[in-house]
C-alpha cells in the first residue's frame, strides 16, 4: 500500500491588527449581502462564474470526495424549460402543498409562484450532490454528502457577493426535473439552484433585521 503523502502547510501568521481588521471587514461586507429576486439581463463574463465556482470547490468534504457538480446554464432555451418546470411545481406549492403558517411567513417577501428571474438572470448555477461516485462502473461511497455540498454552497454564495454580483437560493420542491432537463446521471441529485447576475436598476429588497450577536453566539 502506498504511504500517505503530506506537505508543509503554506501559512503566514498575520499580525494581530491585521487579523482583527480582516475579520471585521469581511463581516461588514457580508452583512451587505441580500437575496435578490429582481435581476438585470446584463451579461457577466464567463470567467467570473468559473472563478466563483472554483472558490466553492475549495470547500472541505468528507474524505475529500468533493461530492458535487456545478451546472452552469446560460442557454435561453434550457433556462425557459427550467422556469416552466419550476413554476409548475411552485404553483402546486402555493396552492395546497404549503401550510398556512408557511405562506404567512412568506408574506413579507411578497413572493408567488412566478419565477421570472430564472429566464432573466444571465446564469443559473445548479448544484448537484453525488451520493456516490462511479469509478470504472463501480460505486464508490461518498461521506457527509449533504454537509459537504452545503458548505460548498455557502462558499459559492459568499464568492458571488464578493465578486459584486447577486443571487437567490432557489429550491423548487421537488427538484427532480433539473436532473432530467440537464441530463445528469443517476448518482446525482439537485441540491440548490442559484440565479446569478447584477440586480435590476429598480431592484428592491424587504426591510429585514438579522439576529444580534447576543442572540446567536454563546460563549462558555
């Protein structure tokens, strides 16, 4: 059996002032992030999207299996098919599947089953999770798949914001139509759909408050 290979970590310890400033600055930048439902159709360079996704791919994963696939959709016909299928599922959600409590919680966002952003945003990024890999036709188990892909999705959202773009976490349920439309194999399941682009000129977002530090941080 071949021995494990290791290399020294490339790391330079920051000065304390740099450490605190970096953490504070990043916090402030990320607190400007908002979920957006009103997009511009202005083009975005493909290289930016690729860099954003490669940032997400730096996420840790169970046994370093990297159990994800990122499908980038810019073709208008495919986006239309995705929108039609998503709106069909969302119509059912808003007209019977969702509980009254759920619908009431959504009222402040003024959402409905219409999803125009799916055809307006220049890109859709669909994240698929891989419950197992196929190696020479044989199944190879992946570990902590949902956790791994969830971390990658979080990094993707942060990278989108840091690049100067906006997005929305869209999870039409069920999402199996994405696997069919994009022709993904049996070992992949849709995890999250994110429209990506610039906000429209007249974009508005609801006035919301995030929880305070004392409400979410416990020191022991």
